[in-house]
């Protein structure tokens, strides 16, 4: 690995601007410095690298082979930095609150309550993510997390939000339960759910097996059969009467959903207000 000293960031910015614009004077205008300052920065950069980076071409400049190689790396790096700064600027908007939530809970429970949140908090613009890997509460990427297990993260307030269970549902207009069973592949083969299905639903012919809970819910809404789904995923369809629960079948507890935010006062009051609203919706 080379131990060469990295050039000054200021030199690299001047180099990238001159290379992109093909002119020291235009680079100087863009950077709000003098042309001689740009020329001096590039001269120092060339001295440190030990290679000429530009050659004169008419009233402007063009890159040498070494210059093109350097621009390829510097240009990509500066683009990444600019992108990162743009992201930070976006997240510093005081109206944005980022909520991370498992997809089934986001679709069945959270999304139907977004209108309530917006009426209660008119300034709010929620960022709702189903990326369960982005659960770390850091007041930049994640303000509030709804998770299947406690985060056990220092400096984070987390409380139980909702209880989930596996239930049998069918399309509200369906009178024929003999159409078959709809379920998840992971449930059939799982140590927790598999025996439950075999014991209580073993007599039903399997109509379709899915690898995504949202596809399973869609099949139930289309009247394709008896579906074994998370109650939280089916919450909105049950409340609106699109699905009905089959009470003759038992349910299976799926555990507690937890809600978390930074302990104490978060980065802005709106985060705490949204957190408290979601707790109220769960209690209701």
C-alpha cells in the first residue's frame, strides 16, 4: 500500500473544476477565487504528484493522460461527497420524520393511519421505510423504529406497541371455505408455525403458497381461499370489511411489536409527537 501523502482537498477541487470546465479562468469564476489561485493550486498538485495534469489548448486547457486518470477518481469521489451533502440537507428538513417498520406492519397497520398522523400534525412529512436493516436510532437516518424485538440500544426509549398473531381470514363475500388454504412457505416449514398449521389446518387442501406476506394478503382479498396471515397485516382489510376473520379456527401468538426513539428530548418536538400519536393509535 502506498504511503504517499494525500493532496490538499482544496487542490483537488480546483483541479476537478478546471478539468470539467476546460479553463482555469472559468474554474476560478465557479469557485469564486482568482485565476492565479487556481493556477497555483494546480501547480502545487502537479509538484506533489510529479506529473503534469494539463496542457495548453487554445485559450483553455486539456487533460494529460495522468490528468484523465486522476479526474476519474477525483470526479467520482466529489460526486459521492455532493450526494452525501444533499442527503444530509434533505434530512435536516424540520418537517421530516423517518419511521422504519416491517413491511407487513407498514402496509396493514401504519399506512392506513398516515392520514390521521397528517391531520394531527399538519407540518409532518413522514419518511416510511421497510428496510429492517436500518433500525439504529441515530437521529439522522432513523427517528422512530417499529421492530419485532427490542433494539437494546443504549440511549433509546423503547416500549411495547402492538401484539401480533397468526389468524385465518377469508374474503368477506366468500361462503365456500373449501376453496383451499393460502399460506407462507416459511410458515409451513417453520418450527413455530408449521406444527400449528398441520394440527389445525391439515384437512384444508393447499391452494397456493407464497414467499411474501403482501402477496398472501392480496390472494385473500381476491377470494382465492382461506389465508393464514399476520393480524397486523390484515388489520386494515378487517376494519374496512374486505376480509372477515374465521373465529372457528384458533390463532397463534406471533409476539410483541416494539416502538423506539431516542431517550429524552429528540432532535425536534415533532419526533416525540409522532411517537406519542402512534402509541395512542395502538391503544385505540
